């Protein structure tokens, strides 16, 4: 295996991410034992985190996907949420756990949660890999948090810079001079 070039400053390496995913999966198993659970993967950034949570869970669940954004191609939220891929699964009377890569402003997730609650689930909660409280513009709190981070521009492990660098096996952050080198 070729070791990838390190980009930015590493916050969490692969082993740390796996360990945290195992811990959260164990908590989800405990919290939803005997319940109907749907894991809802937010595309595209949470695919790797979602896969980790799913593979470490012991309880059975259904899965589906959603794509929603308030950013478009910008780096700050527009405040207008667009759902470009709507889940097809029947959520009525099931628990829904949205698996997200990062909670930043909270705008998109707050809107999405409201739309999902209209479908009659028993509950709708959020599991996020990263929580960036410093950028929160709405009242929103994730139920399961992998890691708390400062106001940094993060890449890797599903997180992108202009749709690139999602496949890095770690989470790092870029500073202004790092972006110029890309």
C-alpha cells in the first residue's frame, strides 16, 4: 500500500477515527436495541463515516441516502436549503438516525430534520463525525458526536476541498498557504 502524502495538519488519524466509530456504534446498539432503526447517510461527505458506523453496529437496521445542502459551491451557507436526493424508505413508526460528516452552521440539518419529522418516525436524531460549534448559526445539537473541532477548514475522510481529497484516510485541516499549494 502506498502511503499518501500528508496534506494539511492532521487532526485525527485512521486509527482514532475507527476507535471513535466503534464507541459510537456501541452506544447506538445500546440506545436502539429492539427498535426499528433507519440509518440515513448524507451524501457525499459522510459516506466513509457512515460505513464505519454501520460496520461496527451489531443491531440490524435499514439504510437510505439523502443529499441536502445550503452551500452550493460556496464556502459559507446561503441559508437556502436544497434537497437534491430525497430518501425513498418508509420512515413511519421507525427511528431515524441521520449520519453526517460535519455539523457546521446547522442550517441544513435543522431544515432536514424538520422535513424528516413530517414522515411520522418515532424519532429523528443525528450522528456526526465532526461538530464545529463555533460556526453554529441556528439552535441545533447533534446526538452523537465523533469529534469536536475548532473553526478550521477540514479535509479528508469524506470531507472535500472543491470535491477533491475526500479519500484521504485521515482528517486534517488546511491553512491559507496550504490551499495555494493544491
